[in-house]
C-alpha cells in the first residue's frame, strides 16, 4: 500500500470512495466483454455523468464538478485499480473539456461543456494523421473558409474515443503554407454530413478502448466553432495543453507500476517452486526490492508534479521528464514482474500480461519519449 499523497484531503478521500464504488460496480464486471467488443458500453458515459464523474475539474457553472486535477487523478487511479483500461475518461475529462474551457468563447462553453459533463456527448481530439505522428506542424487536414463556414477535409488516425465520439476537436490547417502558424483547432460535431468513422484499430493492448480512424469529407462547420479568438492559434494551444496530457500519462504509468508490484508480491508469495514460495528466492526479493524503489521514486516525483500543477507552476520540461521517466521505468518494472510470473505471465487471464501490453503505448503517445528528451535538452 502506498503512502497517502500530500495533495489528498478529506474531500478527495470521500471522492475516492465514490470513484472506487462506481468503478467496482460499473467497470470490473464488464472488462472482458468490453475487450471482446473493442469498446465500452455507450451507457457507461451517461451513468458516469449521472453520478458526477465527468468533467470533474470543469466549473460547476458549465455543468462540471468544480474540482481540480486532483479529482481527475483519483478517478484515473481507481479506474486502473478496477482492472479497466478501455474507458477513455481521462481524455474526455482532462484533455478535451479543458481545450473548450481554456479557449472556448462563453457561448461555446455553455453549449458544449454541459453535454460533455452529462455524458450526452463523448469527446475526442483528432491530432495524429496517417503520415504524421509527433510532427504536428506537417498535418495535412485542411479547414477552408467559405463564407460563414469552414469546410474540413482530411484523415486522422489513432483517435481515442473515436468510434463513440459525438464531438471532436480537430487540428487542421487554416493557412496552408505557414507551418505552425497555420494550425487552428475547430470543434466538429460528428453528426455533421461528411464525417465518417473508419475501423476500430486492432492494438496489442488497450483492447477495450475504441481507438479509431476518422475521415472528414467536405464537413461544413460554422466559423463560430473555431477555438480561440483568431485562426493560427492551434499550435500554441496544443503546446499549452499538452503538459496536462503528459501529466495524465505519468499518473497512469505510476499507478500501473504500483499495481504490478502489488500483483507480483501476491503471486510470488503464493506460488510454490522447489518446495518454497517464489518470493523466498533471493533473485525474486532483490528484483522486487528494485521495483518497490522505482515505484516509490516515481510516486514522489508524480506527487511533486501534481502539487506544482495544482498551483499553476508545472513547467513543460519538468512534465516531459515525468512522462519520459515514469513510462520508461514502469515498462521496465512490469517486464521484470512478468518474468517473475514465469509462463503464466504470458497468459492474458493474468493481470500482469494485460498491464504489459496496455502500458507499452505510454512511451509513445502524448509525444514519444524521444520527443520528451528533446524538450528536456532544450532547457539544459
């Protein structure tokens, strides 16, 4: 059991009880079925909205919970502890809604946020394209101005919540030859004509998460759907919001590391080999001593970053360090824990196997760890 994080308080303790109860009731019994169908049930979103688990850190005046990033962290932790990795709530809550809150007009916030908070809408953000991963400046999706509308054309891939999304923040070029200065963010309701969904992608992990391809064929949206006061602000907006996304990845990595340690301690103390528990062997004890140390170091660093973020003081290089370090160390530790399970660690019915495949993408999305090192190096 990890120590109570210093940013926790009595309100968050009570919220943790609510989040844990919801996740145990609504997530755990459905995990295997969601893996088979490659998405969570659509009703899960409205159930979560009904008990106040959506848009936790969005002000109450827009239908949100009026909480902070600490509330988002607690929900991410309890979702992981329930055994589910398919529900894309951290993206919906901590990323999509916050783009609207940060850059939306008052009219946009009052129109869009309550629908995200109730679960009427599922949110997604469409950055990545088939030919561009971390290189956002070279996206090909275009939003051409035509009177009072934008005409959006392009293709996006690896979009979390893509198969169920009702509202997508689309990263598009509004000026073709201006690089980063030509990028804008536009809110697109998926009911609009010309929007199409491709297949739900077949990933090695996060099997219950509806990661999909999206296509925009002459999709017309009002110019009022532009996020920000003018065109060309998109790249700056992305850079301002990506730190919270990377902090979310850090939270997920650390809680996975802690869960892997707990699961492996339990397994090695119960599993017998050569007449004694696997934990009794020096190699097992030393390996788990190393994993426990990594878990403690990563948790302390994470708590430091959460505290900084809650105070509005978390800088881009530090959160890049967190994202790179925790995802890297967690992957190494989970690999060691899988090894201690022997052949059973390779079987999907054992939690450690699912942790291994689910965790691998943490080093890729939100900006690859190589990009994180580039960001860090610029601050040195």
